[in-house]
C-alpha cells in the first residue's frame, strides 16, 4: 500500500523556507487532531489513512510542496469526503496557528520598539499609566512581560483559547503572569503585626507606636505587591492603625504624667488631667505626621524593580473609636496637604466606607468624618466612596466587625461571597485569582439584533472564559507555600498559616475569585437596538437582561465547580482600546460602535453622552447589584468642586439611595508646576497668569512667593 | 544697561492634569494610553440639580 505516494515527495518546504523530510504521518496526525475537536462528527480511525493518501494525491507531483499547499489539500479533501464540521475545526485550527505565528514574528519587533522608542510615541509603553516604561527597570519589566506573553501564547494556552484572545473575542488580563501568581489581596494588618513579621529579607518586631504602624503598613503593602500581579488593599485601615494610636497614647500619657510630677511634685493635684490632655494633643500630632509619611511613602517607595510604586488601596470610615477617628481625620488632612510641593497624591487609592448609623447622617458618630472625606475628595479626587448599605453589601454586615464590611480594591474589585466555604464570607485574606473579559460589542455586531443568536454566542464565549480561568487555576494550584514567602509564608492569605512550606496552595486559593468581565455594554446595545441604555428604556431593559444572564451563568458555574466564579465590570485600562481596534478592522467604522478609539467602560453610560448626574446614577445602579466581582460609577462635575460641596454631597447621597456599591465624583484637578497652583486651570493659570508653555518672569514669581510661601522650589533660581 | 534682560522661567512647561482612569488616578494625562486619552477628551460634565422638589 501507498508505495507510489510515499515515494513521490521527499521534502516539504516550511514557511521559513527551510526544507524538511516529507512525512505523511504528520498529515494523518493533523487530521486526527481536527477530528478529535468535534466528537459528534469524529472520523473513524480506519478512515484516517485513506484520507491522508487522498490528500497526497492532490499535491502536484514532482514538486516540493509547501506546508500551506498541504493544508489547503487537507481542507479540500475533508470537505469532499463530507466531514464538514471536521473541516471547519481544521480551518479554525489553521487560522489560530497563523495568528499565533504572527505574534511569534512580532516579538523581536516589539523588543525593538521597547528599546528604541519613547513612551510618548509608543502606546505599548503606556499600557498602564502607573508604570514608567521609559526607565531601565521599566523596560526590563516590559521585556519580561512581552516575552512571557509569547511563551504563554505559543506553548501554554490551548490553541482555541490563544486564538480567541489574539483575535479579540476575549481578553485574558495579566496574561504575562499566567504561570506565576494571583491578582490581589486584602491584607489584615492587625493579624500581620501581631508578634511581628518577616518580609523575606528581614524580621520586623511588633510595632509599638503609630509612627511604626504606618511605616510597617507601607512595607507590608510593598512586600505583598511584589508577590502578586495586581494591587494590594487594606480593608480596615482605621481599625488597624487605631491599635498603633492606642500604644502611642499610652506612652505619651506616661511621659506627660512623669513630666508633671517631676516638675510639680508627686502630690500636686491635676496630674492626670494634664497628662490626658497633653497625651491626646501629642498623639494627634504624631498621628498626622505618621499619615503624612505614609502618603509620601506610598507615592515614592519602589516596587517591581523600581518601575512602579506599590498599587495601594486603603478602606476606612467605620471605626468610631477615638483612636480610629484620629487616624481617619489625619489621613484626610495629610491628603489635603498633598506631597512635597503640594501635588495631589496618586496613591494610596482611598475608599471611604459609607454606612447608615455610623457616618451617613447628622448625629451618626462619624458624620463629621464623612463631611471631611467629601471635602477632601472635592480637592484631591480621593477618597472614593463605598456603600455598605447597598442591598448586596448589607447582608454580610455585622456592626463593629470589619471582616464583615465589604471592601473594594481601588480599581473596583470586590470579594465577599464564598461558595467554597460559606462560613468564610469575609473580607480579610482574600482576593481575585485572575480575570478574563468578554468582547460584548463584537457579539452584538455578529448577532445584528437577533437576540437568540446573541445569547447563544454569549454562552459560547462565557464557557470559553470559564474553561480558560480553570486552565489558569490548574497552574496556580500547583504552587507551594514557599513560592509566596510573604503572602503565604506570613499568613496574609486566608488559612495559609496552616500550611507547611512545601504544601500546595490549592485549597486556600479556593477562597479567592475567578472573574469573568466585560466591556462596552453601551456599544453592544447600539449594535442590537440602535441606541444605548442612557438614551433608550428598551435598551436598558435588554442591557439588564444581558448582564443578569451573565451573572446567572457565573453563579451556575460556581455551584457546579465549588469555585468562586464572579461577574466583573472590568476596569479595562489597557483593554479600553484593544477590542475596538480589532473590531474596526473586522466590521469597519460603525457609528456609535466602532467609531471611537475606545469601548465604553463596563456598563457605563458613554462618557460623551449628555445626561444628568441623577439619571446616570439611576441607569447604572442596577448593574452594581449584578456585578459581584466589582463595579464603579462616576459622575463628572464641572468647575471648582470645593466651592460646591452641597452638590458633591447630593451626588454621593444619591448613589447611596440608588443602591450603588462603589462610586466617585470626577472633576478637574490641575496644577501649574511653575507657581504650584492646584485647582481648575482652563487656559490661564489663576495664580500666575501664564498660559500652558508660557514663560514667567522671575520677578513675578518672587512676588508671588511672598503671597504663597508654599510655592514649589527648585524650578528656578529665585 | 539700557535694555533690561528679563530672566524668565517656565518656558515649555505644561500644566499637570490629574484624572481618574478606572478607580485610580495617574500622575498626569500624558501617561494615559491612546484609548484612555481619547476617552478623557470625550468626557462631558453631568448637570446636578440639588432642588428637592
């Protein structure tokens, strides 16, 4: 058998032009693989050899066939033999390989770009605005990241998943970290500080003052950030730091008492009153200094080889103890004061937890701090506001127990429910394991208004995302405790303190979440109904049905697997432009869908659409209840918001009443580095009167400095 | 001596514009990626009415 065919071709020409010996078994293997991808139309084993021969017979005799030619013949032969679905699988397989090869070719080109182009000219270097890719270490990090992506695409991911990512059906976030670690964690500093801890590079004993509490908080965030690819959050910052304040007060009280007695004698009355008053004053001052140092540290200390500062989030607002209140008030004060030259601090992301009976209404013990938080946010954009009374956050809440207060990562990630262990629906020690987003507008573009088709495609994409998340988890679960000297070695991740160094982390990781996200609900609705949910009730109705369906599917997947599958309103910084770029190539420029450089964030009403603040909140609020892996809504306010705190408060109160989980007010915060003015700058700086790029006389600057002594120094020689 | 040489500062220095991206802030908008710069550019303000009736 086959004596003629096998003798005809001795070599085959590969894509790179090289020649390799012709091997008919490779053709048979390719057909078998395609066949196995479609169990319902599988080719019987006995048919494989005859099909292979048929392929070879179709090749032009006496030539050196190319790989492409062979693949074309495989397709034709399969179609002719009636194996249509196998042929389709084979075509897909080919297309995916082609895309993967494309990315292989591009790697060295990417390295070239990373090396020889500045960030302002290369979008790839501004994927994440908080990474400085122009520095040596930032570039090194990008080399690693791009190389890792190449490895994962070509050697790790199942081909259909790699293909779906590359063609933009889905987006696997932080894919460069696929083989390494998890996204983020909510750190319980109270537990960590007890009896001291080790960063992996040295042991630190239990802190004894608010000064060292704040310093160690930064170190803990920094150490953990280096073991995970996302951000780090402290869910109970006020409660954690209050312990340090207590210790400082005790020391200051003893010192003041001793001073009094040394000066006035042992029996002079009034010693205790003096000591108490003096100690609180000193403690308050020390707490301010500690918070000021913390804000400075979190904006300057290095992480990830110096390319970034740690991505830090602090939640607070509900500790009503005198010490806890002192922490909150001073952190807000330090935030208003700003950095060295009065700049707005970029980190930590601050989240003020709003709760009825605690801080929401006049008469609540922390109402003054809520007001203070709004005034601070009006000036510095932080804090954001989370709402513990939202119907989906309230059921977990137990008064005074921070572990039951829902916290948010600054970017919006939320972790609370726990199907793996329903007794551990807690905040501390948990986080997201990984997340993957679905390109919703593309499904809308493909379905063209046909709902049945839309939901069928959506289910297909979600099943693919579930499979991919589990594929990634299968890699994550094989790590040992010793792979995470800080996160696990110091017992920060829930239950990790019960593991031996060589134990697998599988069981404890199951407390984390696997999230499916989405982008561009607005464009999806335009594709399906010709209008987005901000402008049409019918579109809002469909939007809610789509996102409810996605949530139900996540819940179902969670029940079936015992893993915490959750639905995420994806933050999408790097992703905001990626899908639309590919979709514009596929579908052309379509008004309201692919005609901008970005897809609208998650379930947001498009940023360009004029709508009142309250209508926007009312439209977006129902989606907060559905997206249990995290969400955020914004309102854009005009002008100098510090002069309009009443309106600011009206927005925050509206968010709370409408059932928003996490929200914030955006407003312009500009700064002129020359004179140091911070506030709204339109065309002309209100302080020094210069326009952007214009020069200012040293004389004028000197004059201004007399009026504003906090003006930055070092920019000039005056 | 007749002509006064005026010393100046700030030529070419831009204003810093700090905006929220996805829950967090970034230093200035020139660190935004192209898509986010486009989005930021398109943002419109939302009117707020505080009247209770």
